[in-house]
C-alpha cells in the first residue's frame, strides 16, 4: 500500500541526473578550460522517467530505488512526487551518491559523456523484498538495467513468484554476462538493435522480427518479448502469439525518452486491464505523440511527457 492508497504499478530502476555544458573543444589531459551554459537536464534516468510518464497518465505508481543524501536525490523525489508517484521506497543512503553524468558538447556538436554509477548498486535483497511486499497489491512490476541487472532481476523474481505480478524488464543496456533463466519474466523489453545482439546477429541483420523474438524466448525462457523498432513500429511475442504494431507517422523533434514512454504506456494499459495488443497499440500512439514534444520531465506547456487530457486530444485527432 502506498502512502496515498493502493499501488497499481511498481517501477524499480535507476534515478540519476545529467549535467550538460558547452566547450569550444574537448579538454586535453591535465587542462583546465572554460565551459558555459552549465545546467542540469530535466531527465532522471529510466526509473524516474518511466514513473513520471505513468504518473502523468493518472496511474498509481510506486517507485523503488536508492539515492544519496544530495541535491540530485532531492530532484528525483521532487520530479516524481510532482507527477503523483509514491516515493516511500526511494531509499536514501549516506554511503552512496546519486548517479550523475557529465556531457561536454563542443563547437562541432560532438560530445563526450562521463557517466557515474547507479546508486541502486547499494540496494539490498531485503530492501527490495520489503518494498515489493509493502506494495503487493500492484498488478504490474517494471524494472530494467539502468541499475545493476542482477538486482533488477531479483526484484522481478520476487514480484512474480511471491506476489503474482505481471513482470516487464527493459534489458537496456544489455549486460556483459548471460542473464540465465528468465522464466519469471512475462516480457523482456528491448529495441531491435539490442534484440539482434541477444541473438548473436549483426546490427544490420534483416532477420525476420518474429524469428528474433522467438529465439530470445527460446534462449532465455521468458514468456514473451516486446521489441521496439523505432519508426517501423514494434513487434510483440506473447506466448505463442506474434503480432506487430505499426508506428504512427509524425514529425519527430525529440526522440529521447520515447522508449521509456512506450514502456510506461504499455504498463499503464496492462494495469487498466487492457490486453497486451491493445496496450501496445495505445503505447505506439502515445510514443508518437511524445516525440513531437521537447524534453521528458519538464512541465513547460507543450513539452515533456504528456498528461492524459493532452494524450486523449492527440489520439482523438488520429481517428
């Protein structure tokens, strides 16, 4: 039970912030140089973004993660709470710092990224179990590898085997080690490039989507696969049933966060009792709307993950 009532969806993944600055050129070793327009991006890592996207759709979401006692942790709490997300189990820990990255962009538009660790590396099995048990009424559990993958999978296993939740795992970035038996996962969520890597195929392989999805299930034991394919739509294997969902054609202006938005929309619809096909069709339209808007977490008018009235207006215009 969340502090505001029953939880419908649990999200367990990273929160972190990105700091961006501009430089004329990338620094040399040992050099101190000028940078300008240094700012924190309103983008909080996969756990925070999925949670905020769902919260703005009116879903009762409970977040599980770990952050430090620092301004970046405060930001995550503020961003999620403003969207209605329950952050009771956003654990604070003096021994870690909230994950942050530094992005330096030069005059040619090239960038260098220094990415910090996820503070979720300090999450314990007991903390994860206690949080899931406290929100055991949830129907859907969403996790991913923005945090250490073994901790993410441990959470999914608890959610499925002890509490019967529908489990979704966004396997991004892919771990360097084998993931082992994933029979407790209902759906492994990957993009088409990640899916090919999992199958040992070259990134430009033209292997049929259905064969790729079926190989992933055969290799990992999960119930199904949700594979996003950019502007080509998505491909879904649900047990023995395979289907595709066409992309909604729009003029994309900002694609960052589209995959997280798609995942959030799928989970939201499953919590609302929709079938997986209905959920993916709705999510495809939602993601199309998202890429027409700048930003992710921002609440500036016409930007960021949209609120439900805006989504309904967009979808009504498609009919």
